[in-house]
């Protein structure tokens, strides 16, 4: 079976696993055969090969996405005084950035309107 199981998560490959696969490709083994054995998509192996050729081993490292910084505060019921201040500070910074770009939030901030 190819791909992730239904309802499952995508597989995260370590740098070492990616490097092993890239090295097998560079050694001249059949790309199709490697992809079939490992259960990876052709575009994935091509992307790894391109990143390795451009940046070396460092290009194969997983990139973390920043995500929403407010989530860690919003889901907690009892915030400490410091956490309350950090939360408020972060909300104000986000509002400030939106205003710089010409956006205005209404209500709790879930509705954003562009002002000309």
C-alpha cells in the first residue's frame, strides 16, 4: 500500500533516512524501485535530491512551521499573571501588524476587514 493509511498521519523521515535514500539514487539504483520499496512519492524523492544537490545534508533537515503563537495561551483555563501579559502583548503586536498592512479586526479578531 502506498501513502499514508486512511485517517493516519504523514510519515516524517529523519535526515539519516532521507540521506540514505538520496545516496541510493546517486549510486545509480533505479529511482522507481527505491520509491516503491520505501513507499515514497516520486515528487518527494525528487525534492530531496534537489535539496541535497543545492544545500547538502543541511537541505534535508525538516523545517518547522511557526504555527499560531496564541494557541498555547488560549486553551489554558488558568493563566498566570505573566502568561496573561504575554498573551495580551502578543494580541496587540498582531493587531499592530494588521493595522500597518491596512487590515482592521472586528469583535474578537476572528473577522478581518481590509480598509482602503
